[in-house]
C-alpha cells in the first residue's frame, strides 16, 4: 500500500496523507486520526527505497574485511556486534520517539 493509494481510498490528497502520517501539527485531528487508523489497519510502512531517494540517505552501514582467511569468522562476529548496536539504537529511538 502506498500513500497515493491511501489518499485515493480516503478521498484525500497525497500531500494531506503524507503530512498526516508525519503527524504535522496543522492537520485536522479528524483527518490525522482517520489516516493513522487506516495506515495501522492496512499495515502501512513507508517504502524505504523511495524515502532514501527523497532524503538522499539510506541509513545503511557497510562493513568490509580485507583478510580472506579470517573473513567468515570476523565478518559473522562483526555482524552480530553491529546488529546489537543497531538494536540498541532502535530501542532508544522508540523510547525517545525520534524518527
């Protein structure tokens, strides 16, 4: 489901839906509630590829290892550590309500 599809179904503009999903303060509470509930019921999630194009950033981390002999062992250990760090940041982001 895209914002454009939500807008069409709810008979709203794409801009209104976008602002409502971003919880823009000048959107009417009725509209905000209607869009938010519909997005929740349809399990809407932003398209991260499209978001990355618009924002000009991906929020991806690249990890490389030049040593072939230890590559698999070190890569798996690094991946677990990075995953743990990212999980901590996700918890903090949710607790602090950052986006």
